[in-house]
């Protein structure tokens, strides 16, 4: 049977970004996805879109056979709830996915932003001097004040040099004085289970640095080591890369695009909004997170971004 390819104007691919999928909403991370919301989103894309594995979508984008309303689902960082919470939902709706893993946090590590969140969650109520974090003395009380403090401190720390960022978050961990969770990120066994379930694994550096904040040699090591570590864990090639934070000119630049290409990745992904087209730079393909929390607005967001080829 001859299948007619979509017209060239329809040859656009939307790549969705997720991070965590929580069982219930976390008041300190209110924008994180919950299982309830993720389930209806996956149900909608299964019903109204053509959801493809990333490798197939990129091949068909290149050869002009991409179906209409083509969508890929991706996750960044490598959170344990991707395997524990998201995978059963993906299986329920037969949705393929790709997870970009920051390998340095696997097996008990914790990302700097999660150290901030978990330390603030455990701070006793009262006034605290956050001068060592570059902030002022602030009152900590209920969930609302803690959520506001999380946003403030993340803004202060996010774009620091990696060593300085780590030093400041470690200060907060020690100041908090409580034991923080060590099971937020996937273990090697969880990564292998994802791989065995058909989930593609991609590289996302080792320590999730802002690439523009580190040297060229350090950036090369981050890309190469993350790829090698992930390939060793799952025993399979690692074909794709996602830039940490991913904003062109802010988090990475043309040097890192060339680095991703020279490292042998088949494609790399930014967080520039819009849809991939045949004219897109294969080593800085767009992706986006549709934050809308009602089905009608969420679908409308996808339709809007489909009209924005990058």
C-alpha cells in the first residue's frame, strides 16, 4: 500500500520537554508535572497526534515522510520518578520517549536545585540569614514563604560558576542540618530498566553546568564523559544530546554546537520554543514545555507552537 507523505508545509516536528513527574503536587515545586496531569496530556497526544520515537521522527523529518501532527516526548536530567511514575503512564498509552540524563547525579546524587528545595523544606520556621547565598535575611514560615524562597535562591545561584554554585548549595545543606534525600535521581538499574522498556537515553552532560560558564576543555569533557558513562550503563550507543538549560546565546553558543557535532552526536536539542523543520539546525533543534494546565489550553499551545518552525 502506498502511503502518501504529508505536504512540505506539514513537515514539522514538536518535541516536548518534561523533567519530573510527581505522584502528587509539591508546594515547593508547583510547576512540576504530576501523574494526574501527565496522564491526560499523554492521552491527548495519543489521541490527536502522531507520537514517534525520536530516532524515527528525525529520520522521517530528514527524508520528508513525517506524518502530520508529529510529536516526540522527552525528559531532562534523569529523575527517578521518570521510571517509577512516568513509565507506567507511557506504557498505558504506548508513548515512546527519550530521557536525557545528567550522569553525575545517578546512583544517589542530587542536583543543586534539589538540594536547595529539600534544605528549604526542612528549615525550621523563623528568620534566616541567607547572605552566603547572595540573598538577604528572610522569614521562613509556611509553604508559600518557602516556595518564594526557593524561587529567590535559585535565581541567585543558577548562573554562578559550577564550583561556586556547588559551594553555596553545600553551605545551605549544612546550615539546614537535616539529612536530605538521596533517591531523587535514577540508579543504574533504573536506567537499564528504562532502556529495556524501549526508552531512548540521551546525554545531558555529567554535572549539568551552564556550558558558557566553563572552559572549552571542561565542556568537551562534560559531553564526552556523559556519553561514555551512559553507554557503559546500558550497553548501547548514545545518539543524542540536550544542552543544559538550553537557551542559545545564554546557556551555550556556536562553540558548543560544533562540540556536540564533533563528539559524534547525531542531533542535539536546545530549549528554544517552536517546531523542528527540515531547515532546522540538527545540532540545536527546538523543544518546549507546554505549561498550560487545562486540556483546551494545552492543545491550543501545541497548535500555536506548530506554526512556529525554527
